[in-house]
């Protein structure tokens, strides 16, 4: 594709999640826990569900307890498919 053809094509929006850093012991990697609320099919009550994501943190700016925003990206390693966008709130 030439540059003129790619100008008309816009990038698709990537998924973004906001979660809390649970581990920063790896170099350039963090583990982020994302919590969501789902309604239970039978009892019609909201239940908390958590998912853990490995994210790429190039500068090492996120630490345990920080609230961060991560975005979907190409595979960086075996388990990392997310990257750190910003630190929303520092841990107290």
C-alpha cells in the first residue's frame, strides 16, 4: 500500500481498561487487575469479576497500588498484549 492509500484508512479503536497494578517486580512489565461488575443470570444481583492483564511499562513508572489505564497492542511477549497508557492515580 502506498502512503496515499493508507491515509484514507483509519486505525481501529483499541480496547482500553482501567485497573490497579498488583505486581511491578518484572523489568518493563506490570500486572494489572481489572474489576468489572456483571449481573448474575439467576439471582439478578451484581457480582464482581476480576481479570489480570500483563502490560508493557517501558519507563517503569507504575508501581503496586497505582490506578492505571492500559491499551490493547500487538503481542510484545508470550503473555503481554497490553501497554501502559497513563498512571491515572498514584497509590497513597
